[in-house]
């Protein structure tokens, strides 16, 4: 009798299980069904949307592009970004032109990504846009619209995204020591655009503050002993700059008056900005043959011997720079020696005065 009573219970539990699984399957298919309905028309590669001024944008959405995008991975529906286009026929588009339509839809991105939205408000792109330059980059210009990707997955894709607006700068970067390492060698240690300019909070690189803090920006890689060891690059490249006249002055400006311009050379004044070459490249601005011309940007009247005073980011040694090394050694000995002697003299003099006074007082008391 007991086994007979258990059979209906097992059947009932199995039935509930299959109903639950079926319901979940239907729920999981709902966003896919909505998107497939939209793709009935929008998978057409010839589909376009025309605006009042005659400008057009493509209405085509790649099924595979969307499915492999960050939004497709999260099963987002088309209505998530186009809530007023779920009925057909769609309502009339009220944007005057294609760019105005893009800028209006960009607000949807900012609504869903508040952290990035806050950062981008202070960026040079947003300030440029606020001044009426509608061509300034917004979210979809960098990340794409329906095939949105995470730029974290590909550092090369970051440079390619920036290239859309900054093609000349990209060409310079591509031929630089950093660009060749990233684009040709796929070396992800090489800096790309956002490492120097920021991601969403991109600053204006022409400000005094950006200039004064730029050595720290370069130092984020060139002062990293572990990273530089991989490429047999000494961190003295950064340390010797900070220690010399140029670097010491810029460091003081950065700490005390970051918004005041400094006329002292920073890294990119000598090495270049986007076109930085390897130190052994014939076109490098810091090799011996080209160094006089580089220094003349700040010191126009210098002779050919002037650059010889620079130790090329090496610590002076008797092998490389014997005269400078000797002077450094002289001062390393004479300065502590003089200060030490003066300190000792002060101590002896103070002791002599103190004990001499006590002896005089004692003698005076004895006479009394």
C-alpha cells in the first residue's frame, strides 16, 4: 500500500518540475523573440533612415554583431534602448538630422551607465559638445551602437576607436615605439590612448596642469621596476629626470602651483608626444646626432657642444662620465665634511662657553 501512495506524489513533483522548466524556457526566449521580430526588417543591409535635411543613417542591425555584443550577452532587448519603437509602424523621427538623432539616443547610454556619465561630463569631449560642436565624440562613436564591445578586451581596439576622429595622430602613434609594440607585436604592456589621456574623463592636454603632471604619467610605466625589467629598461630614465634641474622645477610646480605653466622641459618636449621613437632609431629626437636641434627648441643659441652636458638619463660613473662623476664624488665628500665640521665646531664652542662660564662662577665664589 505504501509504494502505491508514493507514485502520484512523484508524478506530481515531476509534472511541476517540467512546468517550471518550460516557464523558464519561455521567459528566456521572450527577449530573443522580441529581437527577432525587430530583425525581420532590420537585418536588411539596405535599410536606411532618412531625415528632414536629407541625411541618412543605416537601419541595418547585424544579428551576429548584436548577439556577440556586451548587450547581446546580457539578453537585452531592442526596446531597452528604443522603448518608443516597439509598435509598428514606428512613430515619426523628430530629429532634424542624423547627428541630432545620435545625440538624442546617447542620453539612453548615460541613463544606464551613471558612473561613466558622471566622469564624461568633465571630459574635453563633453565640453567641446557643450560649445556647439556636434561632431564631438559620444558613447556610440567609441563603443559602437548595436555591436557594442567592451574596449577592455582589446587594447588595439581602443586606438582604432580614437582613430575615427584623430587619424593623423593615430598614424604618428602607429609608427612610434609604443604604437609598433601594440599594433604590430600585440604587446599589451605598451601604452595606448587611454593610458595617457584617460578613459571617460579625458582631459584637455593643452592645460598647464596636464603639462606639469605629465612626468608622473610617463613615470607610471617608466618608474615601474618590475615592468621595465621585462624590457631591460632602467628606471633611471624617470629618476634622473626628476633629480635634474628640469625635473626638480616641474615637480615643484606640480606640488605647489599645478595650474601655473612651467617653462621647463617635460618628457614629451624632448622625446615627442605621439611620435616617440626608440632611443636607437635614426629619427629619434634624443640621439646624439639630433640632440642639438631638440635642445634648441628651448635654448636657440646653443653650440654643438651643449648637449654633451646631458648624461642621457644615466647616473654618472667613471666609465661613462668621469668628470661629472668626479665632481659628484667631490661634493658628496666636501658637503657632508663641511657641514659636519661646522656642526662639531658649534658643539665644541657651545661646550667651551658653558663650562667656561661655570668655572668662572666657581672661581668667583671661592674668592668671595
